[in-house]
């Protein structure tokens, strides 16, 4: 888990300057957890009171539509965060479920911990703003890709954003993420391979 702590340290440094005393405070706040493949971390309709930093493994963020069908919103690979940010900040029921796609190790950040980090770190508010902006860009990209990009463009972007995702995730989840059928996904893979 030491590796994961160092990875989150590096990620924070990508956003803000942080001195040794501040890092010691952060480090002492972080808790770790492990989830087995298929285990649910957050259930749609429950309050999401945690941000998960993925140390190893893979999470999916998804929701059930009005027909009860699963729709994949996002995948969270190593060294990325997973949460329902609106539920986390407002304390309202989550629009999404979060599930482990593989055995997954995470660092847990609770709402209280995050508020403490904001107050203790010199640039805590800046850290919060930059993380919120990144979350906004994820949502914005998802919306744009559904309305503007072709299925092939979405497929290529997915491969770029999530390297080796095709080897790690069942095809029907990939198709759901791309908002296409499994048959259409097979055609895309074939066409892309022969480009």
C-alpha cells in the first residue's frame, strides 16, 4: 500500500505544492481498503460519502436506467479517483453505483477528511477546485462524446483514455460504456483493426 500512498502524493503534487509537514498530515489521514471482484462500493440511491483513490484494480461507475438496464458511465483505473461527486458534496442519494471489476485496493477519503485537508493545506482550496474541474471535464467529455462523436471516435477515445481496457473488462460492459450494442462493438473492433 506504500506504493499507493506515494502515488496519491504524486497526484497531489501535480495539482499543488505541498510541504513535508502537510504531507505527513495527509498521509496520517488516509485509510486503505480492499474490495473483491464484483463487490459493490456504493449502491445507486445510497449516499456516496467517500472518494476512492484506486491503488490497484479497476472500478466501474454505472446506473440503472428506467428499464432496469445497466449503463456504464465511467471506468476508474489505477491512480484515478472514483466517487459520485454530487452525492459526496451535497449528501444526497447517489445517481450511480460503484463496483469493483477486479480485486481492487483503494485509499479512502471521507468528506470530513477532505474538509480537514482543505483547511490544513496552504493550497487546499486550490486542490479542491482543480479536482472539481477535472471531474467536470470527465462529465463534459462524456456528454460531448454521446452527442457529437461517432461510435468509432468514442471507441478510439476509450482506448486512448483506458489503455488495455479491452483485456480487462467484459465486452458487454465496453458496449454499454460506448452506448452501442455488442454486435456494433464487434464491427468497430474489426474495422479499427483493419484501418
